[in-house]
């Protein structure tokens, strides 16, 4: 098992990918669509991703909006559900 990535880096990648796919994680939390555990789980799942550099490049070049998270995104299904 590979070591988990930097928590700070993956916190920002998670928030960036959520925002780019139309998901406001803070609102989702306050509207009880996700729990505190879900929120931290998103970040920890992201920390297990081996494509953080690719993700950062995608976010940097997407002009703030993506239709969907990339196929490799470990949180893609959750983002899709929250965006619906």
C-alpha cells in the first residue's frame, strides 16, 4: 500500500474538484447531505490517489468548471451524487 499524500495538498484538491464539478462541500455539510466523517473521508480518499499532479493540472486549466471529475478521481461518484 502506497503512503497517503499530504493532507493539505489533498484538502485543496478535494475542494477544488468539488467546486469545479458544481459541488459546494460546505453547503453540503451544513445542509446535512454529508457528515463530518463523509467530509474527512473525501479528503482521505483523495490522499490515496496517485495522480495528484494530474489533478492539479486539470484544475489549473479548467477555468473553474468541469462537467465531471476525471475517471481516476476516487471521489467522482460522490461529487456526481452531490451535484445531482
